[in-house]
């Protein structure tokens, strides 16, 4: 019994000390926090207008049937390259064929009428010299001959017109390119006005993007832009603003802007989806902090700075910004460390435990 009395006081003292240490640890631990942080550094700030759009070929020809008829020849199909002037297809139609036959018959008839008028004028002229007919008869014959000559010109012109129409039964490529539409087959019937083929010039493309009306005043011809395509999301291509259409769509509240690629784009196609950042301002040296680090209170901007291992609520003055970063024009210096993600539990003076740091500690470097 005496041995137990001697042992228990020793254990009581040890347990008490352990309890006090645990309480002290929890108190200290409760007033410290792990924070993901990064250093504020001078970086290049690029301000750009973001827009989306599509690839458009600089030359596209939609070829329609001038007459209704039946396809009797197919020279090229979708996805095939064509030469300038190449015969893509032709079809039969009775209307222009009949018009040519009719015009040729009328022309032959008028040539015969002119020949008769010329003979009549010559005969009347001889008779007038012999005193057998009057001057009026000669003038009448001359007038008839002149009218026949004029009528012959008209019928020759008419024949040329209908022969040109006959040529419209053949569809030819207006320039070298690629057929992106042509799905008719021999024997198919097509109606007048139907688009039967589309030729795209694959040597030149532009990017047509829609820019929000609020951003349009920042966009100017000649500005540089960076393009990305959904087909190659990891690649970037250079371009330049070539045209700004001075009209805003009443529904979408956007204006169309055309970008001309300055890089070689061998793999793009008409209709591909593209996104663009049109650069309107570049600051070569700006003190940057991530937008996510900044929070507002009572209309003022703050960050949670980390000073001597503790949190400090730091008011800042901000300037220009892009999609990810904002310029700090007051309240911070290069090398200052800030919390990247402000949290509700942050309090002034909280101890910051060593935590995750942003890659390269460089909030100004776009990811």
C-alpha cells in the first residue's frame, strides 16, 4: 500500500505536465494557420480583349444551278482539290437548248430577209436611174435595208446571249481550291437556284471574332493578337487586327473583328472554333499580384500580407489588370509575400506555418 502511494504521486505529476503541454500546444496551434503564399514581383503586364469566333476562308464561292435539269456529268466531289476553270459538273435542261435553236433559226431567217432587202434596194436604185421609179421608192427600199441590218445585229446578240446561257449548264471552279460541298450524283435532278457546289480557297484564312461592345473602343487595326484553336488548345498563333466592322449587333451586343494570321497555319479549316486575345496595352514593368489575392472591404482593396511569419491585413492601391493579375501601385513592395487565397478564418496577427508556395513564387507569371 505504501509502495502504491509512492508511485501514484509520480504518475500524477507526469500526467499533469502532459496535460499542460497539450493545452499549450492546442492554444498555440489554434492561433496559427497554414497558408499558400507567393512573392510580389515586377513582371510584364499584358492587357488584352478576349473574344471568340471562327475561321473563315478569304475566298469562298457558292455555285448555284442557273436552270432546272438532270445531272449528266460529275467531275469532282467533296474533299477533292479543283483547278481554276475545272469542270465540276454539268446537267441537261431543255429550256436553254430550245432557246439556242430558236435564236439560230431567227438569225438565219433575218439573214435571208437582209439579202432580199439589199437586192430590192439595188433594183430600185437601177430603176431610179432609168427614171422608172421615184426617189421616194428608192428611199423606202434603203430604209428597209437599214432596218434589216439592225434587226440582224439584234438577233446575233440574242444568239450570243442564249449560247452563254447554254454554257451555264456547266459548273466550273472560279479559282483553285477545295470542294467543301458537292454531293449530287449523275442522274440527280436539281432545281434552278440550288447550290450545287462550294469552292474554298485554302491558301488564305482570316479569323472572325465577336467583340463585346464595351471592349470595341480598345480595338484598333494593326493591333497584335494571340489565337488558340479548340483543335490545338496547347498551341498559340500570332495574328494582327485587319478589319473592325463599325456595327454592333442589337441582339448579341457585339461587333465583328477580323484577324489575319501572321504565322503559317497549314492545318486549319473553314469553320474551326477559335479564341483570341487582342493586345491593346503592354506594361513592361509592373508590380503584380494575383487577382485572387485581393479582396474588398468598404470599397477598399486589401491583401493578407505575411510579415515576420504572421498575417497582416494590408491595404493596397491597384492599377491596370488583365485576366489573372492586377497591378499594385501602392501598399506593397517587390519581394513582399502575400496569401494567394484569402479565407474567412484569417485574423490579424495569426502565425503562419510553413505551407505551400506558388510555383516559382512569381504571381506575375501566367500559367
